[in-house]
């Protein structure tokens, strides 16, 4: 289950307004606003609907893993191919230390 902060960050990453998220998720815009500002805890099914709508738009929610919770964007298939190509270039690893 995502937090209000993750909701706000996810919305920013996928560039969607509260109003559009409300329409996509079926959750009232005021509930989303109060959730993001930690003023109200929505019903679990409402949070799940918000999370699903944001994930559908490309947000990936990271749960607590010792490093904190977070959110990031999904890689597109083109991004994944580019990363794989760059990782496979090889070569001699250099020293990253700056004098």
C-alpha cells in the first residue's frame, strides 16, 4: 500500500493532475488531496485504486527495503535496450577517484 507522499511523487513523475487521477482511479479529488497532505487515510480499496491508476501510467512504487520507500518511472523497452547495449560495451574500468 502506498503512502500519501508516494502518491504525490508518483503523480509528479507521470505528470498528472489530481483531477485527472481522480477520474482515472474513481477516487474523489478531495480524498486524494487530503491523502497527499496526510490529513486523511482513505479506505484501502481507494488507495489500491490510486496506486493502480498511477502504475498504469508508468509509476513504480518501491516499498521499504532498509533504504526507505520511493517511486520511480518504468523503463520503456527502448530504454531497456539502450541500457543493455551500454552495459555490454565492456572495456577497461578506470579509477573514478578525483585528485
